[in-house]
C-alpha cells in the first residue's frame, strides 16, 4: 500500500464499541486543499453539517480528519452539534493546529449521543500513535464491514511521482447519491481548489453514486479528499493534462473502493454488475443501470440463481428514463459463460440449466443492449439474502 508524503494515520479502541477499534485520525504535516461530497438525505448528521460549513470557509487549510464509529451522531439535536465541534476542538488541541483545520466524521447507530469522555480519551491516544501505516485507521472506521477497504496508486505528473490513497467503509445503507459510506482520499498532489472539487465530483458520479446494497441512503455519508502538495508538481488546474492524469488515479481508487463496498454488502454472496450499452444518452444509461442494481426483486433473483429476466426489464422501465422497450436485448454473463434471455423486449428460448450455472458464480454481469444510441454506463450492487435481515434485525444489539 502506497502512502502519500506528509500524511500520518492512527486508529484506537476508545470503548465506544465493545471490542474493535472505533476512533481514527488522518493528519497532514502541512495544510491541504480539500473537497467533499456529502449525503443527499435531508436528515444530515451533525458531522456532515459541521464539515460542510468548514469547507465553505476553509477548504485550503485542512490539516486533519477525526472519525468515530459505533455512534452516528445523527438526530442528536443541538448537543450533537456541540459534540461534533468538540471532537474538532480536542483534535486541534492535541495536534497543535487551528480548530477550523479539522474535519469530523461519525458512523454507527442513529439517535444516540456520543460518549464524549471516551471520544476525548480516544483522540489523546490516537495522536500519540500516529504513523505512516493507514491500516489502524481503516479498521477504526468499520461498523458492520467484514473487511478493511483500502486502495492506492501512483501517477507521474510534471516529472513528479504522485501518490493517491483511499480508505473507505460501507456495507449496508448503500444506495446511489451516497450511502452509509465514508471515504477519505489523501494525495500529495499540488492542485487548485477548483480543480480538486471538479475532479472529485466527476469521479463520485461514476463510482460511489453507481453502487447499491439495500436502497437506503444514510444520514452520515461523505467523501473527503485532501491534497497537501508535497509531491512538488506544478499546481494542477482544471481541464489540463495533469488534471486528467490525476483524475484517472483518483477514479481508480474510488472505483476499487466502491466495488469493495458492494462485495462486502451485508449478507451478500454475489456482486451484480449492470452494464447498459447503446443507450440514447448518458443520463438514461445511468438511471437504468442504477435502477437494475437497486431492485430488490433483481437482487433476490440473483441470490436464488433464477434467470427471471422480466424483473430487470421492469426495473429499467420504472427508472425514469425514456426509451423504446421493444428494442431491448438482455444477457446474463459470468465466468461460466454468457446467455441471451431476451431480444427486442421479448423472451427467447434459453437453457435454464445453463443460465443457473452462469448465475451460480460470485460476480454476475447483466448486459442490457438498448440499441437506441451510443452511450453506456455501469452500476454495481449485490444480492439480497436472509443474512441481511439477520444483521439489520440486531444492529443495535
């Protein structure tokens, strides 16, 4: 795992949760240009509201992010805002940086106040163990996740080697337009604020906003990117060669993390990729791809290895996209092969056993050829199982 120059990480167990690590810090040795994308849920957690305000005022001088897991600090009223602000203040005090240079994030149970004595003790401990190793931080932000989610890559711009590292969490409450997922991207690239904001939005639209686990959009979702400039490249501006090179690196990281979130979906046994091709326009392609992976009926059919293709056509139909349903061809594909199940909007004879074999694989591709244009889009989801109900039926216990 590559680590960008000038960043340090920590993760500790401060006893918000019974066992696992539950508080983490990312710290940059120098101020960072920062950008963020946040949940579209009208009900926003205190840390989301706090960070949105901080980034409006100080997106060129961020030094740290402090994150707790176990308690979401959402639906917690005025006290929740006080606690979010106190997390930033305590982190700033311990690091010796301005309070307005600290962002805050929380994930966990909604409607519970943070145990601030534990949080403050955790911040003290985390600052003491900051290191170049991002793994403890990745562990500290997990909730129902079963695996840590990290990815890094390198790119050369202006003769300077630039590193991009992403760390995410997410397993349930995952739906397009952000979900109960947190993602923190760090890079030593030197980039303007305008370019960083544009780059992040472009990437999020085709990564985190194209995944679904269960159709729920959370109160706490955020993607934060920090760029500290220590790679020493010429400042990257929008639409330049350097911009697109860095975009490719950041998007690789976000794409890998988004797929890791889907793979770790609560109770999931299969990953579903919906690939819509030859669509009339990009908006329609995205709407249909996301609608397919968000359909509970599609998810359960894939879990049962049932080639019930009508559910997919129906999901396309209620996506909000305008198209001619009489031109649709539909295929199932996996490592076990490829099979056509519909042509021109109608079913065709196919071997049910062959289809079941294809659907028995871990990753299933649903290919919808609209034959109505040249645009394409991909979305990712997972199957819906009895285990998902079990996990969420006892989430607070």
